[in-house]
C-alpha cells in the first residue's frame, strides 16, 4: 500500500490515471499530449505507476498500450474507508442513544 500512496501523492500521476481510466489502451504519446513536460518525464511517472501496480501495459509491435488497474485503490478503500465508516457509524449510534437517554431523563 505504501507504493500506492506514494504514487497517488503526485498530481501529475493522478491525472495520468484519469486519462487511462477514460482512454483504456491508449499509448504513451496520447498521455503525453495532456502535459507540457517531456515524454521522458511522462515515462518516469508511468514507471512509478507501474511499480505501484496502478498501471499495466501491453506491448503490441512498437506501441505500448496502457491500462489503469483500480485494484490497489480498491484495496485502500476496503482497508481504510470501510473500516472508518463502520467506526463512525458506531460512534453516531452511541451518540444517538446518549441523547435519547438524556431526553427521556429530562422528560420523566
């Protein structure tokens, strides 16, 4: 998960993932069209994303087709969001019971 968080910490890499999500199978040149940095810099970002398993590529001839892999992000969601959501749901339920208990004490 550390590699995923490190990869997602950079805005250009997040933007690359958005491009790949919207254009699955696109080429490196297509991704580079969206940025004003060198193609080499885009390749470095792609390598970082591939190391984090957020991008998978398939080479056909001379063209490298890029795909967004959502599995690492789903793992973060499952680990963090679901766990914290259940924590806060439990806290809110406990607060609701405390407030209702105080109301009934004040009314009775």
